């Protein structure tokens, strides 16, 4: 297997850039491990040049994951996979733009001097509109990447033109369409505000390229009653972990609660006298009340009394290894896959997995029972009634397959 000097030179240059610009030794070492791995992968495929397409091929073949996504079914990747994706995005960035973007959540953004005041004012104004810190951070990182690109090209906001925006989007081929659509919206808002504040000579928001992405088109997420029953039946409820996983799967399948909410449930959320569960949703920050069936109630109590380890954690569902802290969203995703794989259920390779798919299945069964769309939206905790309307688009033949018993809802 012959070496590729040009490829190796790219890796070395990127490493030197990171060291020069204050990346930690740990980050540089972790990135280099991934870069060396894709280098070996490229040699095995007879590929001489690094590209975003090579990075996508590497992640697909080795991990069955798209480099453009940040999660599966709204569940974050494990730290290991996240690091792989960040390393490959960084290498693609460096080849296309000459810089490596920092993506750490808690790290303070150091805006280039010429852009500092306009960008800080925009983020401050955006935050004042009441958005969650995580949403503000997403906007900040997306804008920082764009600004870093301009800075490496010595393009100030006063000199910014439409062709520079087009050139920037050409550097983002490794991102998914959903991410590109998000970045597009962020830049439209930012560029429009820059113009209104006198930072740009014209309103360049109209030149941000169109991204043809239809988020409501992903409808192949429905499991039949038989498939869900097979997954539940293969859970060993005689052991503590099985008791926990069974309760989680029941809640997701019959109440459609998001994973981010399941992992934060406490006993205080349950009104046992009225057989209800009440909590404030993490995603929407809106309160919701849902009925709990006898089956769900017994499963939760069984885990609480006979399976849950002794821990100071207030959450119901915890890890069963020290220090017995609350579950992570990524672990919940793999809990689903564990029983999906064990159940013997076979499906198309492109079909979505994860607890979120059980949420879609519940919506589909309710729709089949002629439940009004606005009621489905209430059950799923949607703030926007239009969010529930897209379940109507699911193929009617799939709906006829779904008849799992669900709790009444008033």
C-alpha cells in the first residue's frame, strides 16, 4: 500500500493550524486519530485526494452514519461518533477555507476584530427574543463559521457581495440538507440585521441560496402492533435493567413522549390518584398532561421498587453503573436498537430507528382511529398545530397495519 504525500501534507498542515490557534493537545490528538484512519481508508479504496465525498463514504461504510447529521431521530450521537464527525468536518473546512472551526459548546466565541461589534449585537438581540440557550448557541456557531470564512478571505461586511455567499455555501457540501436549511435561515436573519444596522451596503439576505429540503417528507417511521409487541416481548423484565427498559419502551410506544422528556421524569410528575403524568416539555417548554394506563403504571412502580439502584439521582430512569446517574439521550437511542435487534424484526435498511419512531407510530394509530389532527397535536405536545398535520401524509396502507391499544385521551 503506497503512501500519498499530498494527503499527508494536508493532515500535517491542519494539525499545525490547530496547534497554532490554541486547540488543546487532547483535541489535536483525537482529530489526528480520525484523520489517520480515513487516510488508511482512502488508500484501501485507491483514493488519492481528500474530499467531503470521501468523508461521507468513510462514515457510511464504517458506522452507517451520515457526516452531515448531528443526531439520529433527535437523539445525539455518542461522544465517540461526535468526535469523528467533528474531526472530518474540521479537515474539510481546512481544505476548503484554510481554517478549522471550534465547536465546543461552552467555549466563548472570539469574533475577528472587524466583525466583533455587529456579530455580538446580533447575538444579543437574538437572545433577547427569548430563545433557548441551545438555540442561541447554534446561531452563534453557524454565524461564527461564516464570519471565519470571510475573515480568511479578507472580506469585511462592507465589502461583502452575493458571490461571496455563494462561495461559502460551496464549502458546506459535507453537511446534510436539514443542517444547510438551518444555516440558510440563520444567515438570512443575520444579513438582514447587518443591513438594517448599516454594517452592509445592501440587504444580502435575498442572495442566500435556496436549499430544497422538506423536513416533513420522512414518513417511513411507523411500526406495526406485531413489531412493537415483539420488541417488548424480548425484554427480560426479571432483571433490573430489563425492568427499566420495559417501562421506557412502554411510555414511548403508548404516550409518544420524547426521549429528552422520558429521561428527566421524576415521581413528582405522576398523579397516581388521577392516573396522569404532568411535565414541562424540554423541546417546547410547554406543560402537558397525559393519561397513564395500568400497564404503564405497574411497569414504573415495578422498576422503582424492584429494579432501580439506590442513588441520589431524582430521575426515575438511571444508569445501572456507578455513579447511577440519569440516562443520557444517546443511551436511550441504543436501548431501542438493542431490543429491535433482539426481536428479529426485519425492515428496510433506510427505515428510521430510535424511540422517536414509536412517537410517530402512536400518531399514526391515533389517526387511523379518526382522531382529529388537533387532538393528536395535543397528545404529542405540539405548540404549532401544523406540526401534527403532516402525519396525514403517511401512506394509508401503513395506517391499517397499526392497531396497538392506546390510552384514552380527553
